[in-house]
């Protein structure tokens, strides 16, 4: 485990947006091993069972699950290992840190589901929906603790204590940014005067910080080259924007069966995702009046949801969202140009960016 042959080429397909790039399958076993090492067993303990359920490993009773449907893409740990591998032959030293990033991400998802009252994630009921808010809160907290502890295990991979502390600082600062972004996102739900720049700052915190830190940590564990670390961090910033705006797009126009969750919930919760923020800036006359009226209501009816969808179409929110996603994707690839990467890494970065900008789930 941990080495990449320069001759090995990623698998590609014509079904861009539906097929995961090759790097996900190549790092999959390393990510899974890192996660299993980080999350305590103890199937008889309810605390650990809830963590393992959310990660898609077990069902409600603790029995084994078919993880093909119930696990996420593991984007962040994959990026961490990719960055390390692109700059060094051996990426095994980054596995504990990659697991830590994924566990921090999942702690935020458990809490997000509570805040958003989402009853389904990854094709299965959410933790709070099955076990209640109090148990979901402590299971999210336990996930965070497991992530922090996994990071400290990096010293077992011949990583110096000073580097472990630096990695810990990067990750902790990133998930503090993530929490700040989540607070802003919740605040936006009661506002109709949000400007696009405010929104972009919010997603830079909520989504971009953890993606950026995953790449930055992977680079740090591979090299002392400050320019390379800066380039991968900048790559992550733009990648985070592309990822989140595409996520907002799918939250309105995606396929519910493919996504594993309802696609009208963002509008029903009056969530100010990018397409809505754009519409609130561009709409006028009757369309603006309808948006303001609808988003001042406590609950939205089906007619309200359909009217919002019609206004989004009228002002071109769908097309603008995709244009902004593709522009962020282009800036992401531009950020890596100062770094001398092996050919396979350049190819895989391009394949990944193309997938994230056009993904269907």
C-alpha cells in the first residue's frame, strides 16, 4: 500500500459525471483501512455503532451493510492521498491524516442533518431521525474526537512530532472555518439581501476549507516545498467552490434517485443556495415580489416551490450556476501549473476537476 506506478493510467469513461475518476478506486482501500483503524470497534457499544452506521458499515442493529450505496465518495481523504502521492512515491504516511479529514467531514454531516432536519442521507435514514437529536449530537462529537485522535497517529508513520502538530493546526483551523461557514449558512436562511460575494465567502469556509486542508496536508506530508503546498492549497480553494456550486445545482435540478435524498428540500427550507442568491440579485418586478413573499413564509407549499423554480428558470440561474462552476474548475487547474507534477498526476487532476464540475451525485 502507498505507491503509485508512473506507468499506471487512470480509468476514464465517456459517462463524465456519473463514473468516479480512477483515483477514487485506487485510494479506496487505503482510506477504508485508515478509517477502520481510527474508529473504535465495540459493536456492543451504542456510541460506536452510531458512528459505524453513519459511515455505512453497519445497519441499525449493527449488522454488516453493503457499503456500495451507503458510503460517500470519500473526496477529501482521496484528495489528501493524491496530493501526497503526486509529490512523493509513498503516500502511506498520509493515511491517518486522510482518515482524520474524512471523520471531521462526517462529524459535520451528522450535525448538518440535525440542523437541516434531513431524514435521509446516502440512501438511508439519518442518525438523528432514527435515534433522536441528543444521540446524534454526541455521535457527531465522538466522530470529531476520532478524527483528532487519528491525526495524532501520524507519528507512527515516521512523521516528525513538529509536522504532526503543523498538520493538526491546519486541520483544526480548517474545521473552525467550516463551522463558521455553517453558521453563516444558517443565518442566510432568514435573509433575502445576500450578495453573491457573501455567498462565495460562506462556501469558501463551509466547503472549501476542509477540501483545501486535505490537499495542503497531503502536500505537507510529502514535501517541504512551500510553493507546492501553496499551489495545492489554492487548487483546493477553487475546487471547493466548484464542488459546492455544483452541489447547489444538484440540490435543485439533480435526480433524487441518483442523489439518495430529496432534491426540493433546499427550496422548501428556504435555503439560500447559489441559484437562489443569483435570482434574488437578478429578479425584478413580479418575479422579485414573488420570491420575497415566498421566502418570508414559515412553510412553503408545492405551488411556492414550483414558482421559485419558474423564477430560477426565468433569470437563468441554472445556466449561470454551471458557468460559475466551470470557471472555478478552470482556476483550480491553473493553480497547479507552477508545480512540476508527473504526467499521471496532471491527468488525474484534470479528470477529477472535470468530474466534479459535471457530476450527477
